[in-house]
């Protein structure tokens, strides 16, 4: 059976810890971050320089790094907004996964718009969808290419890693994103990365 590669990352490039060297310019934060982690999630309307991040992924990181763009559910359910967003990202089509937390069924026309993109919807409810599905930690992930699980709490590392290993085994890769911004989130990320990738 294929060993699943778990790509671990977090939401945003701002850390409360002493993660970045004091003299590191802010526009080099992503380069430093991507040397240590294999995934990053950013809100679509982030202040970060997306062009620089996309170009770095395309030119230097290739298949070794995954960028997750988070969109609001209101955008996913608005056909014109969704179409506009996808068009604005067209040139970077292969360099990101669109992610959304979904609480109710999106319209078929909106699901049709995203089906040719790398996308993952995370939901506690059952959705009608032709996307691949994976259930883990009480969530269902609906995805085209790679499942993206966004976690708000990484405290129960042992149980989290065991469930991830059993439910996602056989997949080529899975992305785990830590949404927490507490000071020790970096240590949690490194711990879960070691746990799930050491099996």
C-alpha cells in the first residue's frame, strides 16, 4: 500500500514564536517558512504577496509544497463572485488548492465551476457532490486532488495522528493545516509532522 505523505502547515505567515530571524526582511518570510514546512494556507484576500509566493512555488518548490487558498462560504455560493475569483487566479491554476469550510449544500452551478480546479471542501454535514470523499475527525473532506484538513486544535496529537493514519492511508498525500495562532503552535506542528510521517 502507498505510504501517505502528510504535508503540514499553518494558516498565515505571522508567528507569535521567535520563528523568523530578527534581521529577516518581511518579504522573505515565505522563503524561510517554506524551507521548514511543506504547506501554507492563506485567505484569498491576504495582504501577502501572492504573486511572489506563486512564482516561488512554480520556480523553486515544484511538487514539494502546497499552497491552500481559503475562501469564504459566501463566495463559494455566489456564482459571479466565484467565477471572478477563479479567473483572477487562472495563470496559477496548478499552484494552489482552493479550500472552503461548508455548512450547507452549494448550488450545482457553483460546484461545476470548481470541478476542474484543485479544491477541497470541509464540512460536518453531508453534501451532494461528485468530488472524492474522505471522513476524518468528524469532518468530511470533498476534494479533487489532495484532501486538506484544517484543524483548530492540535493538542491531542497521538489520537489525531492515529486516526489520520488509518483513514487517509493509501492516499498519495494529504495536507494538514493548523489554524491556531497560539505561541506554541510551531511546536505542535513539528510534533504532528514527526508523528504522522514516521509511521
